[in-house]
């Protein structure tokens, strides 16, 4: 099991933002549990920025704005709604503006 925490997470199926979540991943990389970070938990990896929870693989288009990205991947995710969710870390995400930066990358966890 792998445990990660971050500033914010977005669930594509529920369209819900989650603040300071802890996300537990099973040995296959699927999300098995999400809960609030209330204290430091040993063996928890901190990933700054945000994590996207999606049942299907996601990728960012060149120069794609975050609002358009969310619309596009939400449509794809709904097709796979019954598939286990996976976590995708968006590095160098601008939390203040809720948007990508020129350095943003999406990494499957």
C-alpha cells in the first residue's frame, strides 16, 4: 500500500474538491481509501499541488487551460465510472489560480 497526501484533490466522478486529503493506493495503484489529513501519519508521501482522481488515464494537451482540461477529462471519466479510480499528481499546479503553469506535468501514481 502507498499513502500520499496533498493540498487539494479533485474527483472527476463526483466533481468534488477535497482539501488536504490522504489517498491510499493498493498494490495495483487503485485508490482504496480517502480521508482528511488531520495529523502527520508515518510513511505518508507529501506531494505539493493537487491530485486528480480518475477511473481513466488522463493527459494534458499542449497549452490547454485547466478549465477546458477538466471538461474534457470529466466526459471521458463518466464513460469509465464503474472502473476503480487511480490518482494522478499534477506537479507545479497553481493552487491560487486553480490552473496549470508552464511547468505543470501529470504523473500517474
